[in-house]
């Protein structure tokens, strides 16, 4: 009979069912009224063939082929843990002595573990901070442009990452929900840090019953569930800012703007208004002007404009909207539209980012602390914007602009990555692969032979969350969850914390790293620290032992809905925004002072570098959307049954309109080659009439599997779309990724079908 062990992941809370030391199934957490299906892959991942069973070193690295040597094609040599730790310690010491700590990149961007203690990136950065520091990263791949911009516009990026105006407030007070990017249901399956309840699906069901008018402005109807009854407004990818400017033009031309709010709560409106009316450039941003850009009929734009001006409206955008050329502009214009219609700070109205981007945005939750391990202070204080990884490796010592500062790319000799996978998150993988050859050494801590591990020099096998104890908690969820160890470590896998403690000993900082606590003592310490905050909020909770025995805490929702910027709306003088003016900055003197031609002082329309209106569309006439997968979390779970079941002939699906497919002689289920000047991959054709003509969509996260490992430009046989996407910054302000602006062509694959090998271990050889 199976033993049920409580646990949690980014894709939900569950009980692991264990028999004879193996996870054989899962059962959803009993308090979760809408569990997601991604938990079904858990047994496959714990016992995957792609698990790393012991430490390994790249054979070429042992032979001295290091800096300048392409990675990904060499076999790996098994080594003992003692030797692996010695090799790591010696190499780190060498790089520090020869080049300083500024030559060490503590990367590790990614979701890593849901656990708050065994969080790989945090553990690694704690260690690196103790030995003198490292080069880190700021912002993220999800909403880098938005989180850099919003402090200039509204004084905080909380409006991007949460909390957002609660769903109950929207349901009670809004009459129109205008959604740029839609309300994708699939993204509600995940929550960073873990969640006890999949509330997003429940909230959408409430929306469907409410009678709220929902407008889905998107090239893709599909991710917004049909049961919502949303009106689909197809729009060319990358043109949302033009649509919004034209809507603003109608509102101003017909005198429907909230002049009182614009006068009392905003600054810079006259300059933005003049631009909307075409005074400085002679181009009025009318619906007719926008129709030629967006493909949306002018009359429809005008109708939407009047609707949001006359009815209580919430204007939303998914995070994906700003992962495109000039990604700051649509987010700034969303705020501007909400200001022009006067909804900011009113119940259920205004603007929000992230509804539909992740479970938890808009969920009612008290603002309470969560147990969390601190990475400590990085004594170097050096960083790059997260998406400028390849630039950093290609251009050491060169200056670049970021958010008003001129910074210099460091000369990185050692990359150390724990958690995350740049061969999923990053764009233009062939360019990354060439740059990846430049450092002397790449160290990776990882449970599986992911593409990152296959392109490393020293590979340290890490446990999965099911092989250790931890605590799951999220600032977007009402639950704190015990993650109890279900099975012993597989093979020679070790916890990140334990392996780093041994490496710390070589540098004389073991006791400072461990603080003389074992795993259980750390969990109790983190829990009790948060518990003091709960007590200050007037909440009584059990001690750690009581929590651990019960398996979870559940906090009540707040007594009243949260409304973003409510205090500012009620009294802008008593509760000003943290902007220079204390108001919503529709024109920012600060940003204007940076003198960036790609991000001026107010929102503007700029043609994307790649879009359906660009000259390049004559050669590559399909606009590829690289959205988040419904069958895994980014690349996590790719070898699991949920992800594998959705493959087409073992390849990642690509959705295409039947008429676009017919024009290319492609039938449903065909394997196709998707290509542009940057690279090519195979995919499986799936027909979808819910896409605009000229638009195709392909999820990210299929593990990178080049036909010729280690050779840049080789065909990815599995279907990773980031061999196609461009690696450029959104602007000099935000330097975010532009993963959602990419032109491609598709053709039927007519050759022999190459095997997918990435879910198997790479070649292993004994040391000669």
C-alpha cells in the first residue's frame, strides 16, 4: 500500500504516493479546489532516465580544453564527490587569485525549487557572497522592461509583480475588462514558491458568471478559455501600443477624458496629449492610422475607446506584452489609458499587469511574511540585466546603457549555475552557444541532464525536492506548506546546501555558511522568523513542530478587497506615489533626461524591428509567438508524461492557421522545419483557427537538442524556439528580452526524422 507524503511544487501542492522507495503517483492537496494536471509528471521526473547519478567532468576540460573550446559535444567522465569538490574549490581559488571575484558569474536565473530553504540560487549566492562576492543579475525574463519602467511612472513595480487589485473588487465594480494578451488559463497552473490552491481557474469561472464584458485583444484567441465568452479582437503582434494610442485619441477628441484626475493625480498629460493628437510630428494617432498598423478596424478601436471611457473598466496586460521590441511602451500606455479614463485607485478599476500570467495575481491574500532564506549581501554589488547574458560574454570591458546608468560588462572566467536553465530562458541560442565557449570553466548543480548540464564542465548532481525536507510559501498564496522528504536521494545526488557546505569548508567559511544548523534547524529558524511577523499581525499559529505535524497553515483572506493605489486616489497629497512628482508620470522628466532614442519621455509608437509590417516579412512571412507551455513550467517537467503526451512525433507542437498550412502543403501532424537567419528547429504542425493568419505559436521549454551537439547553427531536432528568437534589449532603459517578436518561415520536413536524444544521458566515458 502506498504511503502518502505531503509535498508541494511550483505547479501545486500534492501528496506523493510512495511504494518501495519510489514515487508511484500523486494525489492533489485536499484543500485545493482546482488542482492542476502538471503534478501528474512528478513520478517521471524523480525517476527520469535523465537524472544525473553522480558527479561528472567534461572530458575535454580535464584534458585542458577550456576557454575558447565549444561545449556540448564532449563526453563526460564520472568522478568521486571528493574529487569533484576538490576540482571546484581549486578552480574557484585559481580564478579569484588570477582575476578576482569579479570574474565569477553567479548566474542561476530560474524558478529552481519551490522550497524556501533548499532554493538553489539562494544557497549558491550565499556561498559566493561569503568568499568575496560575484557578478549577479537584476530584473527577470518575465517582466524586465515593465519592472524597470514602472518605478519611474507610478513609483513602484508592485503593480507588475503584485499585489494587483483583487478579483473580488473587479467582479463587484468593473463592467468592462479590457485584456491585452488575454487571460491565459494555462499560466494559472503555476505559482512561484508553490501554492495550496489553484485560485485562478476559480476566479475565471466567477468572471464567466458575472456578466462582465471581456475584450481579448490578442493575435491568439486560444489561451483565453471559451467559457469566458470573451470578444476576440485579433491584432498584429507587437502593435498594442498603436491600438491604445488610437483609443486615447478617440477619448480626447470626444471629450471623454477624466480631466479632474489628469489635473490632480498626473503630471505630463499636456505633452502626451499633444503627441496623441499629432501636434509635434504631424501624425494624429487616430483609429484610421492605427488600423493600417494593427489590422483592427478603425470603427472597432473607436467602439472600444468609448466603452472604456463610459463604463467602469479594468485595463490589463499580460507580462508577455512587454517581452517584445520597445516593450516599455505598451505597459506605459496601459497606465496612460487607465489615467485618461480616470479609473486608477477606484475599486475594480484602473490597470493591472499579470492577470493570466501566473496563479495568484489578483487573489485575495493578507500581506504577511513568508519563510525565506536570505542570500546575504553581495560585497561586490556587481550585476548585469538578466537578459544581457550573451552580451556580457561577448563584450567584456565594453560599456552599455541601463536605466540611466552607463555600466561595463565584466570579464567572466567562471560561470556557476544552480537552478534554472539559460538554454531555455535565453534567446538566440546559437549565439549563446558561441559565447558559452568563452569562459574557462562552467560549474552546474542540477538534478537532470538538462541542456545546461550538457554544456557544463563540472556537473554536480542535486537532489529533487522529493528527496529533502523544505517549506513552500508564496507571497501570492494563503498557504504555508510542509514539503516532506518522500524518497532517499537518487544515485549519489546531494542537496545543494550540503555540497556547498563542503566546498565552503575548503575556503574556511563552512561555519558561517551553515550557521551551525542542520536542515531541520534551518527550517525551524525560517518558520519561527516568519511566525514572529504573523504574531505582530495578530495571527496565532502553531510552533514549527505543530506546523510540521499538521503539514500546512491556511490564512484567512483579507477582510476587504485590495485596490491598487487606493490611498493615492483618495488623497494624493497625504499618500503620494514614490515618483519625483508624487503623481502618475505620463511624461517622465527623468526618462527624458536619459536621452534614449528608443525610450523617450512618454509612451510612443515605434515600429518593431521584426513584425508583419517589416521588410523582412517578405522573406519570413510568419510571426512566431513563443508563449509559455501548458504542459510544464518553462523547461521543468519536459521529460514528464504531461509534456510528452502533447508532443507531435516527439517534437514540440507549433500551432498554425489551416490556411497558412495549406499554402505550404502542410497537413496536421506533419513534422515541419521552422527557420530564419538565426537558426532552425523541427516541430509538429497543429491546426488552430484561433490564430490570426500570418501568426504561428510555439511554446518555450522543449529541451534544446541540436543534431550536432556543440556546433552552433545545428538544427534543433526537438523544437526549442529560442534558436529562432532575437537576443536584443527592449530598450536602453529596461534591457529586457524581446522573445515575442520573431519572424520565421515554415516548410514540411521531408528527410529522415532524427531521434530526440536530450531526455537520455549524454555520452559517458571513463577517464583514460
